[in-house]
């Protein structure tokens, strides 16, 4: 609501991207709950990656707002600052989750067999 209240016009693009990400995310949740449907593992990883891209893009989208604020001095810098802090924390949390969940599984060594190699 603060974006509407303070006329943060660039926030519309962030809200549209956020809606798109959530539609994909909830579609994944719905499909994964269905019986006899096996959702491939890379889909979950891709959704997390899309969420990270969403938060990075929110900072890119905010560049015109910062430029406008510095030249015209419009309202809403408080709401903008809160949004940046919130998005920064989300970005860091998603990157942390991605590294711990997906990089850890990729770097995990393959289990070793307890069998001895044959000697001839």
C-alpha cells in the first residue's frame, strides 16, 4: 500500500514480477501434491533461482526511482528504504537457502562401496 500511497510508479513492475513468481511457485506446490505426479527436481531449483532473479531485478528497477528522487525530490523515500531493506534480507535468505540446499547436494561425494576391489 505504501507504493500506492507515495506514488512509487516503478514498483508496479516489481509487483508484476512478484505475482508471476508466486503463480509459478503455487502451481509447483499444487502439482507436487497431486498423486501419481512426479515433479522433476530441477524445477524446484529453477523456482528458487527465479526468486533470486526477482529480488535482484527489484534493485535494478529501483535505479530510475533513485535518479528521480535525487533530481525531483518526490515523496516516498521512507517506503522505498523499507522495501530495499526487506528485499535485501529476502535476497540474502534465498541465496543462503540455494547454496545450502542445491550446492551442498551437488558437492556431496558419492557414497563409497564397502566392497573390496578384486585382486588377481
